[in-house]
C-alpha cells in the first residue's frame, strides 16, 4: 500500500504515510463490513484509492481528480496490473476452495501430478497404488474439480 501511496503522492514520503494511515484507519473502522471470502488485498487498496480521491477533493485539486478519473477510464497500466493481480488471487482462492471439496485421494493425486508436476509413475509409487489407479484418479479428479469450479463461478455470477 505504501508503494502505491508514495507514487500517488509523487514521492512525498510524509504525505504517503499520512495517506496509508488514513486508509488503514478507515479499513479498521469498516472491517465489520468486510465480507469473508473476498479479496482482502483488493478491499484495502480500494480504500486507499478512495482515501486518495477524498484527499484530492478536500484540497480542491480538481485537475488531479479529473486526471485520475481519466486514467481509470483509459485503462492505466498500473490499474490494469492491479486488476490482473486481484483476478489471479481470486482464481487461486477459487482453486483452493474447489480442491478442498474433492475426496482426499483425488485431491492428493491432482496435487502430485498437476501441482507438483510428477509423472504418473512417481505418484503411483508415493501413493502405493497401481499406475492405472493414478490415471483414473487424475481423470476423475479433474472432472470433479471442473464441476466444483463451475459451481463456485455460477454462485458468483450476477443474477
């Protein structure tokens, strides 16, 4: 948060510290409204951005505020990177949630083969089962994982 604040405040360390402090205070006050399971990092950065916008408004710096809104509209690379990072984090959380719903033998097999990049032979040796069992568990595990992810995403889709 401090790196972004320092960039927003054009390198002024003291102003950046004040901005982060204001954002953290707001986050602390708003924490009861935070929805568990959502992206905490994105939530904090949104509060930082809103604190910055409020600061610009208080100081009557309409030109900078207009620049910020224009940059957001033009897909500023920094904003795009932030959005991409948030999407990656959300996808990782979705994957972890979906994996947790799988039966243990399918989860372990997928983690060994797909997560760790092991060959089927290595996974079979670790799991002390035939290679055919590993192959079927990978196939079935991927199918179940796909179903779990679809359910997660359908639950998030706007109605």
